[in-house]
C-alpha cells in the first residue's frame, strides 16, 4: 500500500519514469553523445517549412497567368505554393475567381457522351475537371448515374 503514493505521482505524468530512465548515465550503443530526455511539452520537432510570401512581381505574374486561362492547380505547381494560396492572392488582387466545373455546352456534351457509355473518369479527362465535378453536373442535368463498375453499388441504387 505504501507504493500507492509513488504510483499516484507516476500516474499524473505517465512519461516521468521514461524520462528518468533516459536521463540515466547508460551511454549509447555506438558510444555517441548522450541525449537528455525531454519533457513531453518540450519534445524537439523538426523545423517546419515557413511561409515564403510571393514578391509583388511574382503575384503579378500569377494574376496574369490566371487571367490568361491557366488553372489554379497549374499556377500552384509553377509558383511552388499550395493550391489554396492561389485564390487568396487572386482575391487580394481583386481578380474575380472563375467557377470550376463544366459550362452549359460542356454539360450537354457530357450528358450525350455519358449516355453513350463514357465513364465519369473519361469525361473528367476530356473536360479537364474532376470526376466528382462531372457527376455533380450530370446529376443537376437529371441524368441517372450508373453504379460503379467493379465496386459496390452506389447508395442511390439500392433505394
């Protein structure tokens, strides 16, 4: 029972025994320098990548690229920034953001091709959008979506 007091101190900080063990002078296998155990709130972390803001000239080039018709994904890859950073730069520059997906004529073509047997993946490649965008456009147009080939039936198919 006298050990109970010792256990309660260890339970409040479950890493305490490990820290004490790591701090013992036992050396390393290769004889390298010894490391001190760090409390869990002071664990060394690798340095994270810091944000590198684009210089004004690069932002101007990004805006020009977007206005010339390039996609946000292409621009993010070219400028080495996250794809979510591109629209932030565009909004700050006052550039209207293009709506993704298919336009009216593309939806009409996609409906015809889908009903002719094309897959949503093949349509996505043709129109350079995601398969989800194709399926959303087809559903909005009232097209009945086929079940996935080789996969489980869609949720709507079983109802």
